[in-house]
């Protein structure tokens, strides 16, 4: 059939997208498009700890379960996002970490959560973003680690091995990802991020931490940052050296800052998508591509102050437009597979 899912599968790859449970439930047109185009789903926010464990003794899995049921009905895979992140944590958690007097007690607040959640979904998750956004050179450390994180503050870098081992033990079959952004652009900030990530992978690999894959988020801002296939290809090549799998986990291509004519922006977005995916998919270690959403009707870019258009117009960063028609970006992804 004619869909991104089938184009990807024909090449032994997977294509899918992030979804919000509410949109799947309330928007039948959206649900049909997701069923048609996606071979793998990831909950866009429902599997972040803030939503899963709003209080120490209360877990809420309903929204994630809803997405997984929908995926099962449409014979789609699913992936989990995310287990250890500096962001989207419940308010009680930093307090609990502060109240813990030993490193062992702090570690338990991480590993027991990971064990509980990954065990609950064991057998149903293709993969997990175990650690999300571990580096941030702008935090001031010479190793580029993101030090402004509840986990780093509590445990230092040890939180990363702890998280991966806990996930591996609870769900030995899911592929375990380190996931991060800001690794594709030819700008100094991305150079520092690439270097910090490669150095981190060196340290994790030397300690036999089960990092099995690297997730390249792929939130591109071509009018702000540019794109250079050679720079990105070098990073992919460096990642290949670790013998891990690769995946584009959150692709969208912001058209913010582009020309007034939306057709021109659509063409630019498609051209960058093509260049970016050609590099990513050239590696035999790359498993596939997920976009962060499917249609411009629902994109996080329009809700984020940092990324939305100042004049309120809809971003055009995803394969389908606001009325679910295929855009040049759809063709670019399809042709890349
Ligand atoms: C975003 C979601 O899309 C939003 O709905 C939410 O409000 C904030 O988070 N990188 C990530 C994702 O790893 O978790 C982020 O998702 C987008 C950037």
C-alpha cells in the first residue's frame, strides 16, 4: 500500500510518529491517518514521569495503555519515552531526592521507578529512551554533561549506568536508547554537543553499560542553524564506531524564519528532510524514522514559546498539513526509504 509505513518496511526499516492519546481518541480523521502511515507509535508526553507517577503512591497508566491498545489494533509497534530526564518530573520527586541522605536511597528513586514501568510494559515495547538529553555543554561543565538535572545533582553521571541496568534487567528484550538533540547542525553549539555525546558513549561503553542504540531526535531549524550533510555524516560515522543501532526518533523540520510563501517553505523543508535522511539512512545501523507528530494540525512547535511563529501562524514542520494532506516533506521521507 501507499504509505510511509509500507515504504519503510519494504526496505527493512520502520516509520512511525509521536501521538497524543487525546488526539487519537477525539479525532477520527487523525486516527485514520496514523493507522495508515505509522508502523510504530510513541506517546508524546504520557509516559513522562510527571504523568505516570503524579504522587509517590499514585500511578496513572491509562493514557499510555490507550495508545498501546490502539497500536495493537493496527498492528503497530510502540516505543517508550522516557525513563530518566531532567524535565517533566513530578514536583514531589526533587524533594524526595533531597530528603534522601544516602546515594543508595537516591538511586532507588530512579531504579525502582524504571523497573516498575519497564516491567509493566515488557514484551510490548520495541525500545525505550532510557536516558533523554544527558548532555548540555551550556551548563558549564568541561565534559559537557547536563549538570542542571535532578538526576545529575543527586547521583552525578552514575545515574546513567543505573538507569540502563535497571531497564535491561526488567525488560531484556527492549532495545535501550540514549536519546538527544542538537547533533545535526553545522554550528559551534552542536559541535560541543556531538563531542560531549561521543565522549559519554566512550565512558559508558568502557563500563559495559547496555546502551544499545542512539536516538537522534532530529528537531531541525534550517533557517536558524543551517544544515550540512558532511558535518552530520561525520557524526553518524563516529556513532557507527560504537556498534550501536541508530534511529531518528523525533523528526520535525521547523519552517520558522523562512520566506513568506508557504510553498517555498514546504519545498525548503522537504529539501532539508531529504538531505538529512539520506545521511541517516545510509548507515546500515539505522533502524528507521519517527516524526514528532504526523500532521501540522498537532505539533509541539506551535505550543512552545521558543519555537512557535511570533505571528501565530501554523508551523509546517511535519509530513501532513493541517487538513491531513500530504506535503512535499511526505514525499521526501517516502523517497528516502
Ligand atoms: C515535548 C512534547 O511534544 C510536548 O507536548 C510537551 O509539552 C513537551 O515535550 N524533545 C523530547 C520530547 O524529547 O519529550 C519533547 O516533547 C520535544 C523535545
